[in-house]
C-alpha cells in the first residue's frame, strides 16, 4: 500500500464534464484543422458549455461494452465500485463522437466523397459497438453557406448524406472556415452539448432499469453502485440537484450494508467518496451549513468503524484524510466567495486531520514495531496482476471475495504484515507538519492567535521528532514570546524543555545557555531536582566541559551531539556570550535605584543595585558593571570578584557576588558627579552581570535601563494590585516587590551660602534715575571668587516695557535708548568669609506701569567631595 493510498482519486475530485471526441482532424499537419481544434480548446471561459474535448483517430478502439445482462438471479457482485469506472466515463467512453470531413456542397466528386464519409461514420459505429454514444458529422467548408432554403443543391445533398450515413438531420453540421470561426464553433458546441445531455439521460434510464431485477438480500452492493452511477451521470449531465439527491441516497445505502472486518475498508472508502461528492455539491450550491452537517454526520457514523485492530493506524489515516479533504473543499469555497468566521473556518478541519495523523503515527509505532529479522512476505501480497485493485477499498490478496469467513488465514497474516512493514516507511512527521502548517495559515488569516501559537508548538515538536532541530527551534522561539508576554508559565516550561533538547542535540552554545538560564528561573515550573541537573550542566558548559545529555533524547542523535560538544570543547577560545534579558526571564533579577531623584553637585551620587537569584543553589557571579549615558562614570561602578570556575556553585555565601536563592542582595555604589553635568540627567543605560570567567566560558547577562526582564512589568502590576500583607523580614532585608526601579537622577548646583539684599525707596517716577542698592554678603567658610551680578528687567515681560526700561551703574549719566534693560555678569571680584559689598544700580522707566526686576548673583567656590576637590558654581 503506497503512502498515497488514502488520497482521493483525481477522477472523484474533478468537476465531471461531458466527454466528446473529435475524429477526422489532423491537428499536426493541417492548418485549418489546427485552427478548428484551437477554437475548441483555447480560452474556454466560464460562459462556455462544460465539455471535455479530445482528438482521436477515426478507427480508435473504445472500451468494449460487456453483453447486456438479462437476469440478475444468480449474479453475486464482487464489490461496490470498480476502480476504473469513473475514469472510463470521464476520459474513455464519449457521449458523442464527431466525425469531421472536408466537403463542400458543390464538390464535383460528390458521390465518392459521400461514400468515403459514410465509411468513416460506419468505422466509428463499429468501434462503439453496443454503446449508446451519439455520432455526429461536421462538414468543413471553404464557402459561407446561403441562408436555409435558398440553396436547393445543399438541401438535397444534405438529405442524401444523412441517408448514406444513417444520421438524423440534427446530427449533420456545417462549419465554414471563415473569419467568424469561433462564433460557429460556439454554436457547434451548444449542439454537441445537447446530444451529450441526451446520451447521459439515456445512461441514467439504463441504470435505473436494472433496479427491478435486484433483491435486497444478495444485491445490497448493487443498490449502492447503481445509485452512485446515476448520481455521477447526473453530474456529467450538469444536473447537480439530482446528483446531490442520488448521492445522499447512495450514502444512506452504504451505511445499510452489513459491516464486517473483511469489508469495512470498502464500506468506509465508498462512504468517504460519496461524502466528498455531497459536501462538494453543497458548497457549489452555496449551502455551506448543509456541507458541515453532512460532514459531521459522516464522521459520527464512521469514527467507530475501525476494522482490524492490527491495522488500526489505517483507520486513523482514513479519518485524517476525511478532515483534510473537507478542509480543502471549505478553503476552495472561500476562494470562490464564501465567507467563513473565526469559529468555523478550514483551520479546525486541518487541525483535526493533523490530530488523526499524529494518532496514526503513534499506532504505527506500536503495531509496526517488528524485529529487524522479520522479512517482508514473498510473493508480495499487496501486488496485483494489473498493478491496481479491481474495486475501491478491497484487499489485494482477496479481491472480490465477499465471504465474512477468511478462507486463507495465512494469506491474511502475510497481507497484514506487509501493510505494517510498509507503514514503517511512511514519513509521518512530514504529513503532520503539512497539515499543521495549513491549519496555522488559516488561523492566522482568521485572527486566532492562540490557536496559531498552539499549533506552531505542535509543529515545532513534530520537527523535533523528525530530527529537524533547526526548524523546531525557529518555531518554538517564535511562540515563546507570546507565552512569556501572557504569562503561560507551564506551557513556556514545556516548550523550553524541548528547545533545550534541540540546542543540546545541535550543540548550539548560546541557545543552550539561554534556555538553561530561563529554565532555572522563576518562570520555570520544573521541580528542584530537574533544575539542579540543568544548573550543573550549565556550570559544566561554563567550565568548557560537555554537558550531560538531556533526558528522553534519541540515542543516535545523542551520540552525534556528544561528538559536536567534544569539538566545541577542543575549539574553545575566548567564549564570552552576552545575552540581553529583556526578551526572556533568567534566574537572576536586577533592579537599580538611585537614592534620590536629584543630587547636588557637591554631594556624592548614590544608588543601589538589587539582585535576587531564583535557582536551586547559591551561585557566585564574577563581575557586575553599570553603564551610564555619560560613559565617564562607568569606571566607578564595577565590582569584580576573582574566583575559579569550579567555585561557581560552591556554597560560599560570603562575598558580595554570591547570591543565595530567594534572598535579595543589595550593592551600594557612589560616585562624584562632574560639574559640567549640572542641570543634566544621569541615566543608567544598562547593568551587566557576568557568570563564569574569561578563561573558560563567560555569560554576561545584560539588563537594559535599570533592570527588569520579560516578566517584570506583569509582576509589578500584580504586586501593585495585591492586598496581601507582606511577612516581616529580618533587619536590613527588603521585599523584592516593594523595590521600584529608579534609573535616572538630575544633577543640580550646590546650595549657595550667601545673602543678597535689595534697598530702594518706591515709587519710581517716569524718566527718574531710580536707585536700587544690592548688598551681597558671604557666609561661606572659604573665599569665594569670580562673583558676578546680573540685574535689570526680568525677561519674558511685555516687549514695550523692554524698550522703555534702561539700566546703568552710573547715576550721573542720563540713560537714553542705547542702554540695555538687563545688565548681565557684572564682575564684583572676590569675597572673604563674612565680607560684604554693595553695588548701586540706576533704572530709568520711560512709561507708567509696574515692572518686575531680577537680581541674580553667581560665584565659584572650591569644595571637597569624597576627598576629591571640585569647583562648584553657585547662584542665588
């Protein structure tokens, strides 16, 4: 049994069209004949009649017609439907044979030509002996004919020709080879179609006439056969309503047959064929709900008809094909304009087909698990003399035997063994993946993301079983993102476990490390003993050793993988892997938090890095680095702890870089901000944590910003919504959920330690040189220098005020338009501790109204922060 045994025959799936053969055309050497043939075949639009044409020689041998049966009294049928019957009526036995003959009405040698034409017709009739096939003659003429009745010679000769050929006048046609050839051909086609309709009507009547001879006891199979034939001829006649009615009757008759292990496959095969026809016609009639109802009924009736337990994988294969075929029909109907919905689309049928294909694979694994010593039977019980079965759905070693008792048990055993051994060669995974892929495409189209993800996981697992680990990883990786973002941790763990196996079997270092990091983390639902095993393997990899194989892997694949890992070890160079954690959930969490949203420049900037490990055992990291938007600060925020690779898992809880599972580790950093950063924001751009050392292999976990991974935002939201009371922790320990990330801070200038006083005597009159006395006193402990004063009209007021207000330091001069409204950076010199100075300003206002004035003093002072001297600029 070939792997394509379950495919529906082409002749069942195609649209049946009336079969007409054309004889007497030399389409290779005769240009006129070629043009006629092209007009029949080329550009057949939907509005042309449904006919299938074929050019054959005049003496072509058509299939022989068996002698007509006068009585069915002693006749026992050998099966339901012969395998060649549909093809015979679609492509071999024509409804009409057309004889083309070049003959004009004014032909001088008319008698000889008429006789030759009659001979050709007779040859055709001889080869169709016993069939009801119609025969027609088409005369190819050079001249355009006169209207009917005007050409007397033509009428006489036409009558004579019909007489000689024993044809009715309706079966003789004229085809003038003129410019309007296609128009004539279309008219001819319509006439041929009517003849074909008559032929198929006659065939239906002929089959119906057998019914009266049948009895229900011995001729049950014939009832089904005849009903199917009537329906098929109705389709050829394009009477789809009657075809549907007869297929429905045939379907019910199939299920009335007595089923036994010996004939169950034949019953199911025919039920499948007829169900396909019914569903196809329902979709064609735009009644999709009828198609779906019929298919459900079909599955309900057939799903329990398993047949031989030793060949139960065949039933799964048949069920899979039923769902796939319906999915194809549904999809085809949608392409032709049917509207599907999210809950009822072809994807569900492909998914179910894949499910049965998976079941077939499992059953085959159990039932076809023969020892290597078991030989394939000889002679081959699955071979037939002709290479094909006589009847659909029968066993090749007992064709036509309808007895329920197995006459030859040994033959039966050999046949079953042959089927089982052939099933072992079927590429099950390939079939499953194709079906899942079809389903995924449909669910994507109908926007069902969770169904799509679910099936992509199954595809990934199927690729894994098929040992195509690269494709498996690609699919699983794609789906992991969805499951992470939605928090499906159990599903994610299952997928990660398969992904880890794939990366182990391909010796993909970075992937292996990434999946291990995540399987050890809080998103993983593995038990502690499994996590310990993965942790141990991870450390082995970091120590440049080979990890132990993952459980339940294929033995041969493991051997190949061990060689690959050995090669990896021998090629070890500088192996540093940087892994960005924003897309997954590693076993370490990190949060960075500045102590305040802003710092004065003369105060050290302080922040904490909080780390928490979720793995089973304490683990020691080798290095922590913090990076900032101003890279000059990076050098001050590094912690490095020298350790041997072997100490990574040793239970050394002392040391800053050793993390104990479940405990929060807090690391304090401080640095002095640069004076040029006053007024700027300092941001933590990333935190890097290194595991392992650079002599073996080293993994650098990289958090963007102030920490957080793929699950953090969801957890923060849950923590914020939670009303659970947090248990009390010992001193200096904090609750992880209570820590919020604060990844940036502002640098602001030092607080000034001077006093600034203003003295003036309002009101100021228009155009008066109004005096304003500014007193500055230093309260600093050291000398301040470069004291500068900015004074005058505060910017941002009405433009007219700016033009009519003028400031000067010299009261003796009269201000005019050239004087400014604001005096910037007037130098006042240096001030010692406690010293004060006064400065007088004169303001002239050209218009009436209130004004706001600005007085601003800045100075420089040397100060020491963390034993580091800096120059601060203060202002008041």
